[in-house]
């Protein structure tokens, strides 16, 4: 089993081995995408115009999950007033160091 994470999909789709790895992935989680990345992903994964709205100018914690051949939109807004949020946040301005 292989795992991967990337900020920009262009590099992966431009090379044969990484793009093969992506096409064989059972699970892909896509968050907000730049226009260029969004178009390349849409073509590569057969994402329709209607489905692209879920990866276009969306808020943090929103996106599109591809499981095998199914696409599922998601919205994961975690309550900010919890201890767990304080532990998980990657926003430096929200991190507290005691």
C-alpha cells in the first residue's frame, strides 16, 4: 500500500510513474484547487463541470473525495472552541503554547 500527499497535482500528472500511482489509488481527497490543477484533475479523473464546484474556491475543510469510481462532496467544519481543534490546527496564529 502506498500513500502520498501533494500541494500541486501538475507535477504528478506530468510524470508517468506518479500519474499511474494516482490512477490506481482507491482514495483521493481533493481540497480547493487552482484553475490549472482543477482542469488537469477533471480531465484525468473524469470530474464533471457540476462536480468541479466542490474543488473551486471552497472553504477550508471542503472538497471532493474519490473512492474507486465514486465522487462524494464533503464539508468538514470542525468546532474551533474545542481542545481537540487547538491541538490539530495548523494555523500558527491559532496555536497556543503553554
